[in-house]
């Protein structure tokens, strides 16, 4: 079988040639997840979801008047 006598591992498991394959797989998974996240952000921006979320988050400033604006400003 080509194995080293006295060892249970075959010769193809004894090497370290799988490390680069694992590294390429991890980098590919990270890259694909980044592309997918950018695609989701692009669709959210195109559909107006990001603007709607920002408007909903800032509506308390519009209706509250000067006192609410000052409280929000001093809260930072």
C-alpha cells in the first residue's frame, strides 16, 4: 500500500498537501460571502430600504421639536 511500516496512516494522509486546499476553500468561502453581502446591500439601496430605515430612525427628531432635538444631541 505504500505506507510506512508500523504506522496506520496511508502515505497520502501523512503529507501536508491538504493545507493549501483548505486555505483556498476558506478564502473562497469568505470572498463569496462578501460578494453576497455586497449584493444584498446593493438591492437594499436600489429598492429604497436603506433610505426608509434611515428615515424611520430619524423621525423622532422631526416630530419632537427643539426639546427632543436637544435631548438627542446631548445624548451623544
